[in-house]
């Protein structure tokens, strides 16, 4: 009987260790800043928009969700797209900084804790379509 209990306890701890290792190996679980740094290694500041698109397309897990002729907003350190129509946008004053003249939003993937966590990157480009900044955001969904 003691042998069965001991084996069950060992199996339980092995499973826990395996789950922790799998969680730690997922790069999307790193901080937003660490994810940003790893993306910048692939697409340094100054990379052309065309080359960024190639890098994204070569990564099977990443998906371009939006390409915009405007930059992205940075609201309290978190990226977002403006919610004004393109027609009204030229006359609209934003209270938050707009990063770039053009932008791309890329879905990097998702993982689960208790909730689903989506991870996205926003790439901002200047008027010459050169990368000027990247922002990463994790969006937690309670459903």
C-alpha cells in the first residue's frame, strides 16, 4: 500500500514539474518587454515594412491582423489603434501619442492560465516605411 502511495506522489510531482517546464518554455509567457526585445532582434529599428511582413509570414504561428495607413496609439503604455474613421482622422486630434505614420498589428499567439491570454505586437513605421518602434500587449479574456 505504501508503495502505491509513494508511486502516486512521485507521479503527481513529475506531472507538476512537466507542466511548469512547458509553461516556462513558452516564449509568450515572458514579459511584454522581453517579447519586444526578441522581436527587435528579428526586426531591428530601421527594418523596412516589406521585410517585417516577410519575417511575420515566415513565422507559422504569427498572423497579420491589420495593416494601417496610420500609426498606432500609445495609451498609458499600451498600444491600440485609433477608432476614428479614416475620413475624419486627418482632422482629428488625439490626446495620446501616435507612433508612426503606418502600422501593422500582428497576433503572436495565445496561451492559457486560468484565462486565455492573447499576445499581439504593434509595429510602427515612418513615412518611408522604416520601423521606428514596436509595442507588445497581452490581452486577457475571462471568457
